[in-house]
């Protein structure tokens, strides 16, 4: 049964997230469609080259997979991780229908996922709960090659000048995350762990696109 507890200031809640995405999976793609331009910009910021290995962290229904597999080409690898079996089932359908041989799907919490030793890039597209999970960040970053590229985007609290957008941010957040902690700077955990990121505010700062590299 869906856990209707509203997200609070604490840590991400795995059971609540699983319930949330079990309930949301049938209409998820429709809800995310308006963010397609941001998804494309995030994948472009990764600067992927043919043959590279890219991690799609919290891949959901696989809406980034086509862009990622095109960018790394048939010699590359896309490793897409999500803990929600229902969301990953949709990703699997996408992969099988398209016949993408270089895409591997991993159904696991990111913090426990089996990952390749040294990936070239990682995408965090609308993955706020994961960004607020220290063990997930430690695990992913320990599986990136030196200089690996990162692209991170999603919701954030708008700055005071655009504060009128924050009820909308809140409304979207309570439908997609299990903690509101860190919504002022969702990427901060990556920076604390050494990532060098440039942050671009999007839509008055109610969204962000952060990109850069590990040292
Ligand atoms: C808002 S969706 C984003 C999906 C996809 N990145 C996209 O842009 O369409 C967030 C996803 O993160 C997954 N998720 C949340 N916490 C996770 C964790 N600790 N490990 C793996 N997946 C997680 C959820 O199951 C959900 O599919």
C-alpha cells in the first residue's frame, strides 16, 4: 500500500520511495515529458565519447537510455541502476524493444549495486533521494575513473527573487522524493566529495543543471 507520509527533513526512506514509484510508474513518463530539454542538456554536458562507460543513476523507466546509448555507441556500455522493480520493468521493455545490446539494467539500491570498477561518467537526472543518501554517493564516486564527468539535475528551492515558484517546487517534490532535505543545494554532497561542478539555474532557479568532473 502507498505510504502517504509527506517527505520531511530527514533522510531518504527506501520503503517509501519503493511505494511511491510503484504507484507512479504507470504515468511517470507523461509527468517527466516537460523536462525533456533538460534531460538532453544534461546528457550533452557529460561529453560522452564512443566506447565509454556511463552510469545512469536512478534510471527510472529508462527515459535517458536512448540518448546515452547513442552517445557511447555500440562499443560503449550504459549501466542503468534503479531500486524500483516496476520502474525498471519499463526500462527493460524499452531496451528489449529497441534491441540495445550495450545497456545493462541493475535492480538494486544504488548504494548496494554491483558497478564496474571505473566508469567514465555518471548521470543523476531527477534523483534527489539518491543525492541525499551519503552511502549512495560514496559508492558511485568510488566506481568512477579519475576525471569522470558528472551531470546532475532536478528540482531545487528557487532563490528569494523567484520565491513565488516554491509552492510549485514543493508540489512536484512531494510527488517524487521522500526527503526535502538539501533542496536548497541538492548537488552539495557531490561537491563535498570532491566533484568540481558548475551549476546553471534553470526556470528561475526552481530547477538546476550541475555538471563537471571528478578530480
Ligand atoms: C524521479 S525518478 C528519476 C528517474 C530517471 N532518472 C529519469 O530522469 O526519468 C527517481 C528514481 O530514483 C529511484 N531511486 C530512489 N532512490 C534510489 C536508490 N537509493 N537506489 C536506486 N534507485 C533509487 C526511484 O526508484 C526512481 O525511479
